């Protein structure tokens, strides 16, 4: 179940109510508003009025960095005041953002890149790599209630997310400099475990951690 939001102004009035569902592993149902907007997995004690259907939650969202969409753009000047940008970004709560695994900034794309005839990696190769990583995870969690790395609890993280000694200092520095929560700590390790699986790696290395850390949200102001 996924939702696409071109602007955070389109979010429900109380997105903080989704904190628990987004954390994963919650029994609930998919909720669709009367207007047909995408729904979310909601615990059964928080169901909204609407049409309900069983669902899992793999959610993706897109939002602008400010109302005009040009804050930080190198080519066009933002027309929003700093206070307006701050209020705009704070409409989504910190605890909610803390539960999102991957943040990717989409910058302006130069003409040269758009017009380049060179092709990227073929989708079939990417698909094969993803299938191989999923197979590794199925074997890892055989005989358990888990299906993939994202479903690991802190106990499984300690068991399956071993980090090489040289990478421990990187994780420690990230925790201190980025003021990461315990939730973010475990999410980084789970994501790093998946990145390592995509390379068929047995242990989480420094470059796996570095990639996972860079996907954490960064303050724009």
C-alpha cells in the first residue's frame, strides 16, 4: 500500500496518528477515504471511517521542500520566507519521519544528463540482484515469523546484523553527530543488512553502513 503526496499540504490533518503503523508489524487494515485517496495500515483500535481491506504497508511519499518548491535550488530563487519554510517542513512530525527508512533528495537534472545516450544498468540485472537478496533473507528467517530484514525486532538485529570492527567507529560517530534515536539506530542496521545482502555479503561493512546512514533525513534549514 503506497501513497503519493506531491505536497505535504495534502497530508491528512493528523499524520502523527500513523506513527505506530509505519513502525511495522501492526495488525490492522487498509483505509481509503471517501474521496478515494490512498489509505494506510491503521491499528484496529484507530480505524477511520471508510472501506476496509486487509493490507501490509510499504509506503512511499514525495514532497516539496517548501510551498514554492525551490528552496535550495541552484537555478531558481525561493520565494518563501524562512519562517514559512520552517512551518511547512514541521507539518510532518519528527517521530513520523524517524520511522521512514529511506530519504532520497531529487535535485535539478542538467540537460546533458537527460540527453545522454548511455544506458544505465538493465532492469533485468537489478531484478536478479533483488531476487537473490530476497532469497538470502528467506533462508535467514526460515522457521521464524519473519519474512524480510525490515521485520526484524531489536533482538533479531543483534543476532543478524553483525558489523565489522572497522565500521563500528562510523556507526558510533553517526549516532553522536546526527543525534540518532534508538529507532533510527536499528533502522540503519536493518537497511545496511539489506545493502550487504544485495552484494551477497555475510557481514555489514563500512560502505554498507555509510550508504544506509546517508538515507537518513537531514535538516534543510
